[in-house]
C-alpha cells in the first residue's frame, strides 16, 4: 500500500512497540529477541518488519546491518530533496538513485481489484 510522504507522518522513534517492527542491533542467544528470531526462522520469516515502503514520492527499503531506512528509487519528476523535505528523519541515500519503473497493467489491476479495493492508497493518513 502506498503511504503519503509527509514529515508529520514519520517519526524518528516509536514510543511503544506493538508489532514486529524492524529489529535493530545484535541480541544474545537466550533473550526475547533471540527467541523471536528463532520462531520467525521456523515459520519462514527470516526478517522482522517491512521490507519496502512505497510512498507517493519514492520507494524505500532498509539497510541490512543498521535497519536505517534507505531511499531506493524516486518516482518520475521527484528529486532527492523532495523526499528529504517530506520525511521526518534522516534517510540513507545512495550516490545514485534510480527512477521507479511504472507498474505493469497486471500490477495496476492487482492493486485496484485485489489489494486496495477501497482506494485507501489515495487518502492522506
């Protein structure tokens, strides 16, 4: 689902964690993070939290070692500065950022008719 890029939407840290989120840092072999990681591995979930974030400006992923959000591609007509101005925290930004490829006809149909039947991607949060 697409998310609006807006500095009021993103916050640097969460005051309380209610979901799996992104695991950051190392953990010991016996603590709660280790047990959670072992459970995820058993069920095929090898990573915690989202893999990609799709917004109205760009596609972002996460740095493997730090969990820091990383700019991956820019949508046509969007500049890196636009994304920075509309994100409430620092992003990892590679030297070269490619343009997001437009969706295929099949992907648009899937989004409209299976994934987002109510058009939530068009609304502001």
